[in-house]
């Protein structure tokens, strides 16, 4: 039996001379909510009035968790010595600081992945709505 992953899209990195691509999967709303709930820095502090909790949103942690959750494969990533960096959850850290040129502007790789994930999920939602109308 051939098992096919559903809701996975291959996306070429813009302007990449090595023809690099990534495969991402759509995340459920529950996946995103779970990530949002743990991507915060929570501090418990005590003062004269007792314990206080402060929550600070950590966008880098969120973006890294999103990328780790939705990336399923990649091709064409190389280190400075031209050694291929194979896809793995561990290697996401190695390429986290890479910048991608999109429409003449540079954004970090993890943000680009999150942006592409949102576009893909919107495409899937629109396709589903269209099918339900017919």
C-alpha cells in the first residue's frame, strides 16, 4: 500500500542558484494554538503584594516551533564548505539564521517558512470552501 502525505506542498526558495526547495505541511488550528501557548516566556515573581506572573510573547521561539512542526523535507542546503545539510529537525537550527530574498527584501528563513505555511493553509481553506459550494 502506498501511503501519501496529505496537505504537503513543495516550495522553491526564491532566487536560489542551487534550486533549493522545502516541503511543508499544513498545520491544524490546534497545532498553532498549542505552539502559541508554549512559545511564551513566563516568569513568576514575588513582591510585597505576593506572587505575580508575567507572560512575554517570544516570536522567535514561536517561529522556530512552527518551522520545526511544518517542515517535512528540504533539498539544496549547503554549509560554507559545500557539504550538503540534510533535512532533520536538528538541522533546522543550522539554517535558522539564513536569509531568503523575497521581492527584493531579505527575511529570515524561519519567518519565510511561517509565511509560506500561512499562504498554503489559506489555499487549502479556499479550495475546501470552493468544493463545498459545488
